[in-house]
């Protein structure tokens, strides 16, 4: 029998607003609070009998305050002798911790602003950050999670006088865990007190059309290369706009490569590492021709498409054309969601494949199919665009109705993408480099004549985000 359990996703106080049922394979089904009130509906929603997990059921019950722990570090309260007290006064501005579910030893914490959240004891013990349980340098867990007794419970909880720490002593071995309250709040889950940041984002994206694009800021090469502030500004621009310009770049491959490596190491692919492209068909890809390229993202054929792409045209002589095209695909998606919600839905769920097979020894395909619009499964937020109509593989596995729906949705997407109001056309001059978020901004180019030398590099999305966290956000785990 498959073992299913209820995992609360959103709780207010002790009330479960929504939950997922997961089986061993991780397949999930979501239920809202109305459905949760009726256990029978859960049974009927799954062909497999459901075994309720007793450790989770009490979360749906009202809070039963048993013990109250105040901000008095000099007089810690011992659980076995504690007298049950009323639920702490919600009007108080003090930080408090108490056992809200004595049966399961769920610890509730009230923050000075009145926000209350709950933690399971096993979760708290598992997240001990002391040097014995967590390596202070490598930031890796040293504790064997399975060594924690399933019925672990606190014997004592003390909030520090300055209200920044909560110390919990554990019944099984007397180990003491000291929690930073800001850390606890950041990682709270029942309910989550800080919004989940889609795909690790700290700052909102500023969506742009052609008009707004004229104001996308630029940074100077020397500032980026020689100052932490310059690098931070470049990262911030790239994060906010999905495109970060750098001016004053020496028109050499060496300087351009150094610029790319200022963010992270270069991702090597079948095109090589740092690339130096002209219309010479060095690889079997239209990028190595002089024909126009419609707006697209690169490497849709990879399971993990490249995150950033640097463009720097070192020379264009003896001809015309070759203007660069950029489109904020998150803006296009936003417009599509408003004007044709059905098309947005189709492009969010129709799974398609892509390939790169232009070189004799290359035949790349992703591990599985992906839609054009990809959403964070936890938050539902759009986080990645995968769109290259030229690299799209044969459409398979769809019903005739789904096929027709896909082409109709693709038509609406393309119309919005090609709306001149959404297109930023720039004649990139030597000395101006553009770093583009390939998970968000589409790029293309006009056909050209003459000799056009384009240099650049790929950088992984995870490595870009790592730099944003360390240079800009100074974010700890
Ligand atoms: Fe491209
Ligand atoms: Zn510890």
C-alpha cells in the first residue's frame, strides 16, 4: 500500500488552509481547507487508501497552550513542572515561546510584532546550528538526523533578555540548541512569516517594453573590474532588468573574457568556452551565419539552460545591418496572461522538446520535456522562459486538440513578442557589452553584410545567483 501523508503547506495559527498529499514517488495532490474538513473527500480523491499520519493531525486542532515561556533568562521554566497557562496575550510586544501542542511538542513562537508561528520539535532539533551539529565553515549538517528520537521534546526554553535568541534544552540527551530568532522567522513554515522568494529572488524584476528599455542603466568597465560597488551595480542591473550593459570595454577578446569571469567561471559547451563568432559556419548553428535570428533564448535543448550570456561585438566592417534585438519575455508573458489567459495556460503546460544536432558529433536533447513558460512548483511564480522556435523538436505525445491549442497559443505569444512596442533594437557598438539573463530576456539579430565579429560567453544561472547572494545580498544559509 502506498504510504500517503498530509503535509500542511499553509497554516494560519493551527488552521490548515491547504495541504498536499504525497506518495512515495513524490506525486502530489493539493487540497484546500474545505476539502480538508472532509476526510472522506481525501479518500475519494485518491484511489489509494490513506493512512493518516498521527504526527500531523494535531496541527488541524485548535492551539492548546500548556506552558508559557517568557523573556526571563534568569528563571527558565522546566517543562515537567510547568503549569498550563492561557495562550499568551496577543497584544504584548514581547517575544515568547511556548508548547502549543503538548501531545506533539509543537513549539510556538510569538515575535515582537505579534506574528505567531509553530515548529515541530524534530524540525527544531534537526536544525541545530551549534558547532557539533553544523559545520561552522562549510555550512553543512554534521548531525545524523535519524539519531533524533521521533518523540523528541524540549525540557526547557529560554528567550534571551535582548529577545534575539531562543535556547532549547532537549529531553533525550540534554543537548542545548540556541536559535537566532531572525533565522527562525526567516525559515518559519507554519505559517511561513516571510514570503517565499521565487527562485531565490530578493528584489523585484522591473518588466520593460521598448520605452522603458531606453532607461536601462549601464556601468563602466573599469568600475566593474576594479571595485566591488561596480560589480554589485552590474549584478543588480542584470537582476532587475534581465540585461546589464557595460561601457568602456576594451575591444579585445581578452578583456571581454575577463569581464565575463568577473561574475563567474564560463560554462563550456559544444561551442567551446569563451566564443568568438563570425559568419564562418564554424559550428552547425545559424548563429554562425549572417541571416536574421528571431527572438529566442539559448540552449533550450539543455536540461539546465545557460543562465547568462555576454555579448560584445568587437567589429562590424564593410557592411550594414546586424542590429541586436532584445525582448523582455517576462513582460510578454505578463501581457499574454492578461490578454489571452488560455494561451498562457497552454504554454505553461504543453511540454515540448528541443535539440542541437548541427555538428557531426553532437545530438543534445533535454532529460525530459519542458513548457515554454516554467513556474516554481512551490510558489507558482514564473521563473524561466525556454523559447527557441528554431530549435524545437517534433511535437509528440499530444492529442489532436492539444496540438491545435498549442499552435493557437504559440501564435498569440509570437504576436506579442513581435509587437514593436516590446522590441528593443540596438546597434551594439564595440566597447559596449550586454549581459543578458537567458532565463528571461530573448535575444535576436537583424541580418547583416560585411564582417561582424561577436564575442561572448555563457554562465550558469546558479553561479550568477550565487554571486548575487554573496556580493549583493550578503545572504547566509
Ligand atoms: Fe542565441
Ligand atoms: Zn547542536
